[in-house]
């Protein structure tokens, strides 16, 4: 048993946090008493470790090997095809492991990764990411989503591979209905994904409407299917960019359905700021979904890293602190309440989407913690320094320090 004394929480209160084994047992001022094994935080900011609820670990760090493309979603997908054919399990494993390790250094101890399952790469991407997850099991939890990037009807054989991926241990059913050629195929894609989720008793986390075209409306198909099947609280829809371009009556209707179905929305501003709006002239759209309206309706909204130096996004480093900052810019988050929402979007919101029961800074939560040399969350977000210490399941797994000197005349 050990304690962290005088730690400042995100709400400004200063408490002691007592950890027994891998869980928090007490959180209160003076809770540490005279415990021998303790660390004095001296008022530094203590947060629960971040969660990256939407990332693609199979694709990370391949940007330098890809041909240049037009910067669109379709261009990026096409540019990756040749590289995906050359994937090996060890190649995917090495790259995914590097990003998991860097994510931990930067305060993230849980990740949910989409992994391509298609007839181009087969199950190699999944095997590689699952191997990396096993390699890093002492520092992070990584869950996998079987993701049919190339479609289910457009890619004959992908459905059988999805079944094989779930049998092999993929944690979540993915999908990408808007990638199918017409509305009938989109509806069938949605139906097939829900059928898999029910048959294998898995949650759903689908890429939905990642396009500027407001006429693309598979989000409502997903919401209707969730409501029809009573699959509430078990669905996450990622990106949902077209919702911003859709007319107001549709947006109001589908947001209300998402709220009723308990659908989480994974907004990924860091990537969609880069991918979307490529055809716009003059006023260029930001490419993000209707974050403000979803938030106002009580829909659970999270922010994801999505991509790390791949065909879609040349940046990224596994820093959810950076993701929160960029997302705050994209979504006009500036008030104190807004910035608390940004914190929730990289902590509690992805935890809710993943249905985690042991997350947070209360008694009974797993002791996944991070300590910042900052006086508040707002300052940590502004300054963007890495956490000084990161704990996973009660064990210190990463430390960082920054030394800077200013040399003046005289």
C-alpha cells in the first residue's frame, strides 16, 4: 500500500490518494496519515491516465513509405493499399508497440484500436496489433476493433474475415457503412455489423459518415438499428463529419436518436481538420462533427488520436493532451466549462464508450494515474508539458523531466 499526498485534482481540491495493489482505496484530505510509503505531490495536478478511444495502431508510422496523394480520405485509403499488402505480423507489431509505448510516456494507459480486416491484409494487421498489445500488457490495456476498412459488400470475403477476427479475440465489431456504393448496401452493411455484434456478444464501434457530403446519412441507419434491436449503450460512431453539412431538421432528428440509443460519438478533429474540406474554396469547413449540438443533447462525445504518421495524417505522437488542445481549437472550447468538457473527452467519455467500470480517481478505480507539474488542468492543457509520472494499475511505468535554461547578458 502506498499514497500520493497533497495532489491537486482537476476540480482544484487537494487530497491524498491511497493505493492498495492495483486499485485506489481512499481519496481524501489527510487520507495518507503517517503511511511510510508515500510521495508528496506538493500540489501538482493529478489526473486519471488518459484513454485513447479511437486509434489505428496497424497503420501507424508508415507515412514515409507511401506515395503522395490528394489528401482526401479516398486518396489516403488508396495510398495505403500497396503498403498493406506488404504488412507482416512483426512489422505491425513493431510499429504498434512503439506508439503504445510513446502513448504511455505521454499519459495514456488504455487504447481502443481499429484494425483493418479485409482481403488485402487478411488477419495480419490484427495479429500484429494483438502481439503488440501482449508485449505491452505490463504498461497498458489495448483493445482491438475488427474494422472492415474496404467495406463488407464492396470487399467480398471481408465478412468471413470479420467472423475469423472475432473468433481470434477481437474485442469489438467495427464497420464503415458509408463506404458502400449505395443506400441499400449501406443498410445491409449496418445490419451485418449488428448481426455480428449480437452473435459474438461484442460492442460496436463504427466509422460513420466521414465525408463532407451532407446527403450521406448512415448515422441514422446505425441509430435506428440500435433502437430497433435494443442495443443501447453499446455503440460508438466515429467521425460523423457529414452531420455538420446536413440540414438542421435531419441533424436534430438523428442527434435525438443517438441520445435515446446511448450512442457515443468519437470526434477526431486532429485528423478531420486535415482530411475534410479539401474541395472548399473561400470558407473552408473545419471538418468536425456537430460537437456543440451533440454535447447539448447529452450525447457522450470523446476525442481520439485516430492516426499517427500514416496515410491520413502526417502528424500525431500518441499525446491525448495535444489531441485535447487541437480539438478545443476546432470546437471553440474556451470557457472553464468548455475546457472541463475537453478533459472529459479524453478521460471519462472514452471510459463510458468502452463501458469501463474501474476508471477514474475514486475508491475502487484502477490506479491508472498521471502527475503534472501544473497548477490546473487548464495550465497543463496550455503548456503541453508531458506528465512527470504515469502509473498503470498502481505501478509506476513512466517518468519524464524537462530542463530548460535561459542565458541572459550580464
